[in-house]
């Protein structure tokens, strides 16, 4: 038997790698669930990881659009809209935060649909630049609508996260950093599950077909334009809820903060580093990069600690083009 005819031995490396990845996922989930207990309810640690989970949710929201092949540089428009809608409805209309947070997602989704209709014919870099320019529309409106939004001064003293009631039991999440952490943790898990369902459904297959070859997808009857609108609107919905949660966590917002480049760039960076076409990648990238930034690089370089995000992006592009999680074969 020649060398060419010899059967290739079966390799268990991919299976072992997947098993190790699943074990790592389970350990990560348990560690996050037990974090308040392990940290002794340390306020700073819980604050950092609450923000981490919020950014993980935002990166997952961004990736709902990313799995269709599109790149958005303007998710701050949806994040900021969600933040302002929930803040204004809870202060001016005195609505419960339980109501204003979902409504913030609806308003952000409507803005996403509007952006999708305007940018319908754009693809690639042109679409990305158009979304970046689109951020200016809600930012300018918010800045100049002084009698409602207080303009560039921002809104101060916003209501905190909602209060849970069950009979005589009462939990004020605005007064408890542990409760706020679990609230954002529950939202991140929910978004992760929804993204997983989407990616493994027929919609996920259609998004992949759209990403790989739009013309071929159109020829087999996939409604390309409707899918693009759906992806952008769904992504904007979850980003808007992230913005609303952020507003009630920090209890202060202003246009330069919530419409800033940070909230447009950070979900894209996390999704690319973790793996754009994966389910868990963006969330895991957030769990690694943001705490590393806050606990290590920020104390060492207070003025330039955010270079870590650029460094992580460059290393990913050079050595892990499918992202860290994509390297482990967990692509959708």
C-alpha cells in the first residue's frame, strides 16, 4: 500500500477541543453566577462586571446584524436613542422602568428600520460609513431639543433599575449593586439565547446565504431586502434596551456620552475579536477584554488604557481572523 493509499488516522483533536470549550463555557457561567458571593459583594468588582455584561449584550446585539455580513459603525444611534427614550419616559411621563426599557427597544428598532430603508442599496464599506453618519441625526435632535432633553447638559438623577415585588418581599435594584448585576446578567443570558436560536434557525441559514453570496441568495427566493431590514431592526432593538439599562444604571446621560464613538466601536471590536459569525464569541471577548482593561491597563495607563482594544483588534486580524472563539471551531 502506497503512502497515498493509506487511510488517514482519525483525529480526536477537534472533538477534544469542543469538549474543553463546553467545559469552559459551563465554568464561566457558574463563575459569573457566583461572582457576587466570591467577590464578597465588592462594589467595584460588581460595577466592572455589570458593565462587562452590558457590553457583552451590546456586542451580541451588534452581531445579529454582523452574521448577515453587514458591518455597522453607527450602533451608538440605537444605544443612545434607547437611553434617552427610557430616561425621558420615566422622568417626564413617570412611567415604570419595567415599561420604558422595552419601549426604548421599540423606538430603537423603528430607528433601525428607518436607517435600513435609507441605506437599502448600500453595501460593504459604503453601508458602514452611512451608519456612522446616521448617528448624527438623533445626536443633533437630542442636543438641540433643549426644553425636553436639556441639550448638552444631559439628564441627571434618572430613576434607577426597577424594583421587584413578590408579596411582602421587595428588592430595590437601584440600591443594590448585587441585584443590578443579576439584572444585567439575566438580560445578557436572554440575548445570548435569542442570538443562538436565530443563528440555528432558518433565519440564520438565510443570513449566512446572504452573507456568502447575495445574488445567489436572491436567485433561490430569499427576500434579501426584507432580511436586511429585519437584521438591522432586531439588532437595533437589543442595542436600544442596552442603552436603556445603561441610563438607569449610571443615572446620568448626555449626547456626547451615549452617542459617542465608543458605543459604536466597542461592540464591533468585541464581535470581531470574539468571532463575528459565532454565537458566544462577542460575549466571551467582552468578558476577557473589558475586565483586563479596567483591572490592569487602566491603573497602569489612566490616559491611554483604551489602546488595549486596538491591540486586541490588530492581533485578532493578524493571527485569529475568525476570532478567538472561531479558532475553536465554534462557528455557526
